[in-house]
């Protein structure tokens, strides 16, 4: 399964040039708006709350004078927790809607119409959903990190004896740019996997009302399972490399 998922992901990325075609470009922009722009509010709020809770709890345990609060925030944002948080948010926001949309197209027989005029369903339906979600997930990861950092520190400065500007400067001193880049790339990978799982569950349904109703929930649970397995795989791979 992992092998075919990787092949499907690489195939989708290799078809990026389809963006030049107007129908494909319009569909990709639609997916960017649906998955990215409409998710900014949710991701921002979750990021601020996450950052505030992390800093508040660490300051409550060890105080605000040392580097532990900002180190803990850095480890959380650029580690497994930050990437998984963004992946789960993307899955919750995108997977059910994407799978339901494709399932409805299959239920109506639109895939047969595409085949009749010799249009690849993978190119016309899957690629315009995978590539935008890869890009959107990277941008949402940056937005989530910025929200958790700035918003979390600002909220914590009102709740605790936490100096905002000095601690912010300390954060940038100890942060690892490579860890941040890896976290962003991992979020992009998670986004691509969520899109592939959602497309699979949307296009693989039987043409009946029961399967149509189940497509969204199966895509969500399948995405969560895939993200968990992929995260464990990346952790094991990094451990072997080190």
C-alpha cells in the first residue's frame, strides 16, 4: 500500500505542468481556496491555543527565566507534534469534503463520461487535488507555527510573568532552521497523502446511496491512519539514519 501511495504521489507531482491548462488551473485554484484560505481561521486559533498552553504549562512548572519554555515550544512546533497537528487539521478540514465530492461524481456516472472522451480521471480529478494540498499544507504549517509562536507568547505574556520580546529573541537564537524546514516538508507530504487517501475513497465507492454516505467518514479515518503510519515510518527512518 505504501509503495503504491508513493508512486501515486510522485505521479501527481510529475504532472504539475497541467496547471497551464485552464480547466485544471481553475480546479486547482478552487482546491487552494477550499483547503487553504477557508482553513486559516481554524488553524490560526488552534495554533494560538497550542502555543499558549505549551508556554503556560512550562512556565508554571519551571518559571519564565530560563530557556526551557521556548525550547519546549521549539521542540513541539518543529518536532512530530507540530507536523501531526497540521496533518490532522488538514485531514479534518479537507478529507470528508474531497471524498464526498468525488463520490458524488462517481455516483452520477461522470467518470464514464470522462472515459468516453478519452480524458484521464487521474489527471483531471486526482492531480488537481493532490498538488494544491501539498502546497497548501506547507503554507498552513508556516502559518500554524507563526500563530503558535507569536500568538502563544503574546497570550502567555498576559497570563504569566513572561517577557514577550526577550523570549521571542531567545527563541530565534535557539531554533534550528533545518528542523523547521523538515517539519514543513513533512506537512507537505502529509497533505499529499491526505489528498490521495481522500481521492481513493471517493473514487472507489460502489454506485449506491450507502457507499456515497460513507465516503467522507472513511476518507477521514483512512487519512488519520495513513498519517499515523507515515509519521511512525519517518521517525524510524530518521532513527536509522542517525
